[in-house]
């Protein structure tokens, strides 16, 4: 029940003494009001030089916050995710995480420390007692709130202390950029990475099992061999990312059995190279049938005809396997004559 529901006689009588004044206990007011202790002025209240020093300290903290925010953004852009740094006594940790955490912590701390130092040394610290008022907001109360707000704004010296004001606005304006930069990780920015692999003109076809380049004589009719681009090694930090796009299978078919004209032109003596990545959901294709020249994806049974342009003859895959144009270099090794002409793997919304 609010005080408005009580009869007026049950409400406490208005105090007739001034706010903060000392009263003594009596029958009407059994609890004595000890009043407020005498106000003690700070050194900044009586010494303008001390106030200036505090102002510069606050401005310095806000400036350091701005620099830390800029450092956060610079670290996010320039430091690689695989870079590590030794920090005693923790050991080796991610340099990117360490830089981001340090810069973000300094930026937040300096904004908070600057605001606290400003309030404790430069803003008015005089305590004022106010009497209880009715719950409803009367016009007088609203007027008093606005007056108090204006008085507080005046006492904060925000208009007079321009150095603090400007550096504070700068720190508060720059700090949200940290969160804006982090929005980048809400979604990948692949650019054209989905459209290209590391295959390029002149890269040798290297056997995945022996890690040796292949000659045409190494490929028998009816055999299936998995290859990777020359220079891509398993110990490379981006091996899994690159092989997921560049994995290729080569099959030797009698040239007379190749039905697609372009496939025949892009082959070498019946040796054809196709992406190993299924165009349905990206599973690796590994099952080959010699008599029909069909390859089967084990995940959802999409079936492709390697003698007819790698087209889909069964299953949920949406389009044919991309073919890699190949030839032979001066030393007699099989080489790529370029990259795949279309994106490998499953279709994506930008496919065109």
C-alpha cells in the first residue's frame, strides 16, 4: 500500500527545520537527527593549480583509452591468428588474444578511472539532505529536478573544463569501435576464396600417397588416383583449408570412351582430372566403378559419370564435378594448365 492510500493523519508531519539541521528527540519525533558533518573542502576546491593537475590527469586517462582502442583495432587487423607470444609465467599464448585483451582492458579501465577521478576531485562533493516527498511527481518536483540537473551540470564544470570534455567525448566515441570491429567475426568475408583453389598453371600433380609427381605412364586405364597441388604439404598450417578445395582425382579412360568434347580437350591421352569434392554437401568422393566410369559419393550416394563431363546421373548433387585442365611439362610430368573453371564443392548463393 502506498502512502497515498493512508489517511493524512497517519502520515509523518512535515519537518519544520531546515534540511540537514540537527534535531533532538522528543515525544513527537522519538528519533534524533544527528545532522550532516561539516563539509571539508578538498585541495582542488581551494587551489586552482591542483584542480588543473587533476584535469590533466583525467584527460590523460581518457587519451590513453583512445590510444588503447586504436591499438585494439590495429592488433585485430595486423596480428595473425596463428602468432604466439611468450608471457611469463603463463607461457606461450595467442598474440592476438593477448593484444586484444590488453588493449580492451586498458581502454575500459582508463575510461572508468578517468570518470572516478573526475568525480572525486573536480565535481562538487557537498552532501545535501532533502526531505521526503510524495510519490507522485508534481510540477514543483519536476521543476526542482530540472534545477538540480542544471546545478549538477554547472558544478561538474563540463563547460569550463574543455580539456576533460573533449578527451572524454573522444574516448567514448572511439571505444565502441572495438565492438564494431568484432562484428566482422559474425560472418566470414571470403572474398573470392570460394571460387578459386591453389591450382595454377604449371603446378605438378602430386600423388597423395607417395608425395611424388606423376607421369602419364604411372596412370593405368581404369585406375583412380588422388592428387594434390605441388607445394602443398601436410605440415602447412592451412593444409586442411586448401586441400578441402584442391583435392583432385585422376582417372585414365580410353579416349574413344570419353563422350564430352571439352573433357577430351582438357585431358591428356585419356587422363582426366576432376575435383574430389562432391557438389552436394562437400563430402570426399572415393568410390570408382571401372566399367561404367562412375564415381559415387559415400555420404548421400550422388553418382557422377567421369566419361561424360562429370555430370550427375543419380543422387541429390546439383551440378557436375568441376574438371581440371591438365597437360605434360618438358620433363614429362603431369601438370595443371590452370585452376578449376568454376567453384568446387557445394553450390553457394553467389555462384554464377
